[in-house]
C-alpha cells in the first residue's frame, strides 16, 4: 500500500515539475518573440 502511494506521489510531483517547466519555456519563448517584433 505504501509503495503504491509513494509511486502516485512521485508521479504527481514529476507531472507538476513538467507543467512548471513547460510554462517557463512558453514564457521565455513569448519574450523572445516580443523582442524580435520590436
């Protein structure tokens, strides 16, 4: 039971980290596009 819970927590954390990384990458890309248009 504990092992399953541990795996679920690990999956949730990695998903959250991936989502945060994706958001940061998108904002950096948006900044690059903005500076290129100016």
